[in-house]
C-alpha cells in the first residue's frame, strides 16, 4: 500500500486513484483479481473510464494483466500484478529500434557588446534580517493536494487513514451523489485526521448520515465543510436513537467480530453497522449496494459464523 502512495512522473491523479484501490485489494504477492464493476463502485468512474485508466497503467509499466478462465472455459476477471519495483528502478528498457540520442548542441557564445553599465551604488544601511520562528509572517496560501493525501512536501497520509477516507467518501456519495469534491474533501480530511483517530471520524459520519433529521429531509451538507467546521465532534459520543434504517449492528456479536478481524474497525463501521439482521433467514440486509458487494467478499468468513444471505435492503 505504501508503494502506491509514491508520486510518479507521468501518472495522473485518476491513474493514481485506481492504483491505490488495486493496492488495497492486492495480496502479499501484489496480485489481485478485482472486477471492473467493483472498481466502478469504489472510484465513481464509468466502466469505460476504469478500463482506460488500467490500460494506461499497464502501458507505463505499473501493472500487468493476465487473462483467466473458469474450469468450464468461460472468461473471468483478469489477474492483475502490480509492478512498482520494476517501474521505480527504471526496468522498462527503450524500444529496440530507438536510436541513440542526438548530441547536445554547444552553448551559444557569450558576447558582451561595449562597456558594461557602472555598478549600482551600495545602500547606506544594512537590510533587516528575515524574521524567523514566531515572528515569521503567516501565509494563508493553500498547498496543492494530491490524490494520495500528500500536501506539498508534507508526509503522505498513513494507509489506514486513506482507506478510512475512501469509506467515508463512499458513504457520503450514497446520500449526496454527484455533488462531492474529492480534492476539497481530502484536504479537510487531512486536517481532521490529525486531530482524532480516523476510524472514530468514520463512525461519527455514519452516525450523522443515519440519525440527523436534516439529512433525512434535505440530504447531508458538503463533506469538506462538515470536516472543516468540525461538525463531526457532536457525533463522536452522541447517544444512539432507534431509527427506521436499522441503526448500529444489532445482529449476532460474532458476525461483527468476524468482520473486524478480517477487515478492521473502520470497515465494520462503514459497511456493517448500517446494516440490519434478519434472524429468520440468517441474512445481513445492507443499506447500500456498495456495502453488499464489500461484505460479499467476506462470504466465506461470514458463513462460518452462521450468515447465509447478504443482500441490499429493499426500500420501505
């Protein structure tokens, strides 16, 4: 995951976003076989857009694709191998027919015509030293923010913080589709994540989206404003009220424990806690289609603790 956060020349923010998502799904051998449909749901790109970005990453040497088939002979998802080390070490040789580079042209002659102008007189006073520390002038210019979470020359966000941001962004997009600014939200997230554990902010966001009356009537406010104005603080320890969407996880405790053990507390807060439990069918009924898809990836693990069905809850 850390290698995916490294800025690289010639890699666009959208390509870097796809690369980060693939690294999140990759195993220890840097291989994954995530579907295009899954990438569409996580990145909010079109199917064609996902395919174009994967092709671009393959052309620059950051991944390799290998077709796979099911036992019956039908096609299934490609095996994708991430090749960070080969790219970073410059392992992509030039094309065989590429000739030697042309020699550098000699520098132009430096000619001085006539006598140079007389030197300006020195000032009669010494310039003031540049203020340092607390006396230094404050600047309000905002540093550019990249998709991997880095601000200017600052250290990049930790991988757990990046995954937490993606979970919160997807949850917000379900309630406010098409009206979110990823760069602004990422900038505000970086500031908020420096104050509080990112997992707690995600839990506060899920609670706000499920309980706030204004969200039910008009939808949530902009994510970047919610983060910038510290609107998450009241939801960190707010008491939970019963509501119509199922509330916090009320199913078997071993189901949540299995999800936390497999994917972590942030994952459980984003995708399981908003789901409800159907005891008659031993089914998890999720609030969104994205949550259903993510939990289906854990079907084998959840099956061991008695879960038979994972599906999106029908609208009332």
